[in-house]
C-alpha cells in the first residue's frame, strides 16, 4: 500500500513539475516588452490589444515616483536585460540606461528612445519671465522667453514629450513598428490597433484646438513645476510658472510669488494651475497675494505619478488627457 502511495506521489510530483515547466515555456515564448513610464506602457497596451496573451508587458515606474527621482532596482535591470523591446524617454533622467543596455543579456533587443524618435520636435527646457532659475546672466525676448548667453551651460532637453497628443501619435507608430518587427505574425493586428488608437488621439487633439479657440483667455498660470510646454505650444497658449518642468525646487521665492500674483491680476485670470503631485501651497499663496481672492486652484495630470493601483482601477493615457482638456477649458474661461 505504501508503495502505491509512493508511486502516486511521484506521478503527482512529476505532473506538477511538467505543468510548471510548460508554464515557464509559455512565458519564455512571450514577447517581453519593458517600458519606463506610464504613457509608454499604456500606448503599448493599446497597440497590443487582444494579443496580450502573446506579450509580457512591464511598467517599471509604477509607485508614484516620477522619472526625475526614480532609479532602477536590481530586479528592474534584470527585466530590461532580458527584454525583446525596451521603451524609454531618453533624456537626462535616463542617464542610467546606457550602461544598462551595454550589459544587457538580450543582444537582439529593439530599443525605442522617445527623444530620438521625435528628433527635431524635441524642445529644450525654457525659463519664462518670473520663473525661478539658476542662471544669473540671462535675457528675455519680447514674449518673456529666456535665452542663455553663449557661455552658459548647455540647455537641457524637455523630456515631457508625452504631453503632446501629436507627439503621442508619432511615438505610438514607432512602438507599433518594433512590435510588428519582433512579432510579424501579429503585425496586421498591431497596425489595425494603431490606426484605431491614433484616430482617438487625433480626435482629442481637435477638441483641444476647438477649446482653445473658444476660450476667453489664452494664458495658463502655474503655481508649480511646468511640464506642459509641448501641450501649450501645440495650441499656441501662453504660460507663466514658478519652476521649469524638470526643476527639483519646491519652495518659491517671494519675488516669484509676487510676480505670478501680479500676472493673475493683470491678465484677469480666475485659476491657478498645479500638477497632480503638488501640495497646493504655492498656488494658494499666489491667490492670497493677488487681488482676486476668489480665484481657484485646478490640477492638471502630467502623467508622471501614475501608480499600479490607479492602473488597476482603469487609469489610461487617453482618459488623463481628456480630463486635462476639461481643466484647460475651465482655466481659459
């Protein structure tokens, strides 16, 4: 009897082992796609669509820390090393990527660098009038935009390219191309999903254009960092802000607060904007310093702090940009 139990146990163990081996084989056959930030992840997810069983899609930064403060763990490095496709932004915040790719296990990996894909469409960080900055020697053009003297340090690229719906369409096409190259059997489905998704992005872009056209004002005022340059440039909006988009500063000087409060008065604005991770302190101080005590604080999502929990609840790039449209419409009243 004991012998019968022993044989049965061995068979059960073998069956379980074979099941796990089969699962591991299935997992190993999946296309491994690794993305650094949420917009890249969500774009890839939309393009992959119903083919998700054939793709292992990973989002590295999913804990609410934006890419300017994030560093990869050993586990993250291992994920990238074995990836078939790796998608990242490519700016100063990704200075760790070069050495990671150099030592990657998968030498056939396809890499999508957002800034390289966009080429001449990429902008540099700019300092507008009244903004906190590190340069002592500077001058502004007639629109209040800052220009460094020739002997100043090299300008930093503005990494927040995903906040342009027009850029998003170009970047989605690049992601679709590498997916199709690595998985030609499903290429027709990826391309069909791309066409459908880019149509939604284009339609939303048109709604932004219409909203700006019908708005009573043409300026956004930020009591915060300003990562939205690509968005405002797309629709020819003006802006003032406490800090540049990649700034690590969190305390504004009295001079900056006073300047922004005066702009609120001068332009007769009813709203001060902030980004999703703000505590609202600067925006509220600007309002209390201004003549318009009834002005309100509104929040735009820069899509830099999206968490795994929010994704599980249905967060999407398109949904965030649709919500941003509502905020822009309100702020331009």
